[in-house]
C-alpha cells in the first residue's frame, strides 16, 4: 500500500505520481543493513514480531474482547510499561483514554503531532489536560515550520496534495516518534469505518512496528460521550460547533445535518484518513 494513498486519520486518494510507496521503502525486515530499526525493533530490549509473540498477542486480544477499556489499559501497562506510549489528536476517544490513564498510569508518555496547522482550540486542550490531570502531552514537530514548508513548496501543499502534506507533517513524524516503544494505545472504535472494524484489541502494528492496543475498539460513540459527560472529561469545544472530527484547520470543516461524520475532513478530496490507522 502506498504510504500516501490511504483512502480513508490518523493519509488516501489523489496519490501523486512518483510518491513513495511501502513497496519501495525498505522495512527493517527487508533491509536491516540500510534502514534504521523502527518501532519496537529499535527498543532496548527490542520486541520482535516473532510467531510466538504474534500468537501471544492474539490470545491476549481474544481474552480482552470482553474486558473494559480500563482493564485493557491496566493489562497494557502491566505488560509493556515503561515501553508503552500514546499518540493523541485530542479527539473524544483520545480524551477518554487520557482520562482513564490519568487514574491507571498517569506517568504514561503521551504525545501529539503538532503539524503547525492545528486549531487553537485543539492546542488549548493540551493546556487543559495539564491543569486537570497534571499530564504534559509532548508535541512532536515536523522537520520544517509551516512557513519553511510552504516556502519550499511554492505554497500550501494541503491545497494540491494533502496526502503528501499528511505524510510530511504527520506520518513521517509519527514513524520517528514510534521508535523505541514496544506498544502504543490507539483511540479507534470498530464502528467508525470498515477498515477500523477489523482492528483487534491487541495486535502487531506492521506499519509502525510495535504493538497496537485499542481499548475502545468495542465502544460506541454514545458510550464515549456518555463517559465524557458523566465524568466532565475535557473535550474540544469545536465538537459543539458542528465538527464531529477535528484535524488541521485547512482540512476540517463543520458538517451539515445528515452528512457523514468524516465528511468535514479533506472536503473536496477523496481522502478521509491521514493514514495513521490504515494498514
Ligand atoms: S490534515 Fe491537512 S494540513 Fe494537516 S497534515 Fe494533513 S493535509 Fe496537511
């Protein structure tokens, strides 16, 4: 699969000719002499996706199908901390997991991909988390500032090639951020898309080479929002202004009644995900 051409958040459609693909980007397994180890393979000790590890993860995943998100997180911390981390875009699901981790393992390192194009409301949420939970979400930045990036490319890349923009400002940053960790938490729900419907609770993330745990896989949107309201979990105020899904401001709009939840993302392009959760 093309690293840019992810058809569905955490990059699809309109892949430009000549963009790199996973076929021509060597993996650790394919070319360990030339490619630095990624994800858990770069950890100390490394965690290799051996047959026995994959079988173990499958057993654990099956067993955790009926567990609560909190129980899944507790198991994850016991099994993988201190090599366990989480990436968040501060969505409702991510906020729910942060709220749970604040009780279970507040020392868990959490980071956000700060593309330079995030809404101010999103950035303010990071500060709210600091005050409410004492958790400092770390920003991970692309190699260039927005000004440098746009100057080097003759203008905003998101207007002409959002897949490339997402690759440069999200995916490549995430690949670096994943180095050295054994596992990370994902905030996906199976009922969000056909692709996400196949997600195990615990599984090997081939793209980023570490274990991916999805504590909310079996939860519905209603369950997430019920908990947010019950526990007064902070959330992005844009959700109250017609933005069910919030990404970068140039690629996010409010949706109209009856529109699909993700219709406000990359509107006008055949792109619904930035590629973080696609296989
Ligand atoms: S969501 Fe838009 S602005 Fe943000 S990285 Fe992707 S294409 Fe660029």
